[in-house]
């Protein structure tokens, strides 16, 4: 759905962009659409329906490729037009599964080869997407070359059809475009379960304090305002995690999207002092420990994760405040471990400690803050603290 309240324009110093044609209120839906193409993230292939993205442990499996899974026969039928050619490719490489970007580009290629002009996106076509190939380092180009080789093997006999693609949309160019323009598709708890291309939404430029956020219901993308947007004001989203200091955000944006962020938060280093509050040597040690703890989380070693998290929280309690982003991450990890171990009272303590920092960094209404409030509210409700739970759910 393309609302009549936005338009494409040329944003000074940024290129193409989207802007409001009228005042938009906080929470208002601005735009909603299905992806041009999408695929389930490799780590979630066994537990996510490839049509509606519902999660489950006992999904129906495609009898041919043994990779795609569905929550119902209806979902399997709906997904078949997109899965038909992909199915043969997956069979060819069994049991290996290519990267998300290779599988997504293959789906884009199949769509490009079969679409009519009436199928094309309203505001922005894939051909108009920037590939940034000229801006890439030789190392990054080499990486794209390896992905291109994998794509060629994956496509097999389908590869000979690539001469029929629109001019300029060769495989390496498509891989580069996907790198810069695709979106992670997240579930209700903001966990990334897939990746998709939403061409018109690629017009949205970045700001570290954006006026819009993207929400996903299944694979459907909805763009909502998080504060009042004035007529002719540019619509912006954040391409990166706002819970990172300016230097890190700028570095990531330069590396992946090839621009130097000049937003107010970056140029003034706003909130950097809060994010990195406390003794430098202490939070540096904590930052270095986070990667190991996240590995324990991914492997579901909950007892070990809780023990190590609590030890670190105790060790640095007097020298690093909760608003430090590494302590905040530690609180979330400890909370996850407690919930998984049925230690709900302790989980609530960590959740309550995290709410202040979340409000500091997500001052506008934001899904990340909402999920934290939801988790706290569910714990309060389970523990019989109903009035507190009602307050959290209301927020």
C-alpha cells in the first residue's frame, strides 16, 4: 500500500529520499507492503514457516528439497510459485545451504525473469538501487566474487537464463545491491528471522535519531512514525543499532552503506558519555567478554551464562553504571538466562534495571523499548504484581 501522504524527492547531500506531504502523527502507519523477494535466515530454516514466518518445532517439510518448511498445506501452496525454481537449486547442493544473500539474490533473479512491467515497484525499481561497487574495497569485491561463484553453482542450468536479465542487473551487481538495500525481517521480539528486499523502502535515508521505524507482521513491512513529522520533512530510519557509540555507528555505516553519517547525534557525539560511562578499563573488559556470553546464549548454555553474567555484574557494580551499553547488554543476557531457568524474580530485577537506560536511549516510542516493557510486564503478571504489570503493558 503506497499512501498518498508521502513522495519521492532528492534529499540534499543524500540522493533520493522520501518525505511527508502532510503532518503525520506519532504511531501513524505511513506505508505497508509485501517484499519483492525474501528468504528465511539460515539459522531459522528448520523452525520458521517459509510462507507466513510463523515459528514451530514440527513444521511440514518440502518432500523434494528437504529444506523449506511450512506450518500448513495452505502455506506450502501459497509459497510454491516462489519456491518452485529454488527447490531444484536446493536439491542440487544438498546438504549444503548457501548464505542468505545468495538465496535472496537467486529469488530476485527468478522474479526478474518472470515479471511483467505491471509487477514493478511504484516508487523505486531494483535497477535504480545503488550497488556502490566503485566505492568498495578490493577485499569486499573479492568477497562478492566468491558469493557470485556460489550463486553460479547454486543456479546450475538456470544460470544460462541470466542473459535475459534487464541491462545492468548482472549477478555481482545484484549481490552488491542486496548488500546495501535489503532489510532484516524481525519477529515480535525483534529477532531477525529473515531478509527481504522492499524496493521503495530503500529510498528511506538514515538518521541515528530517526522519525520512523519499521515493524514486521510476518514478512509484511509496516512503516510507522515515532514522533510528529511535519509537511515536507524527510522520513528517516536507522540503518544501524542505536545502542552503539558514534564512532562505531559511523564506522559500520561507512563500511556497509558507503557514507559518513552527519546526523546531529553523530556530529555532537550525543549520549556517547552515557553509553561509555564508568571506568574505561572496566567497560573495555566487559565489552570484550560480551561476545563469549552471546555465544553461550546462542548455544543455550543458560546456567553457565547466568553464572558468568552475575559474576561480571557484581565485579563492576561500583565502577560502571547501568546506563553503560555493555552493562545494559549484560542485564539483557542475564535476564534471558533467568527466564530460561525459571528464575522469574531475579529476571524481573534485571529487567527493571534495564528500563531506565532503554528510556534514555529510546526516548521516542520505539519497538526495542516496547519489547523490554512487554518482557517486564509479563514477569510482573506471572509473579502476581498485577498493578505493576498493568502499568508496564499500558506503556
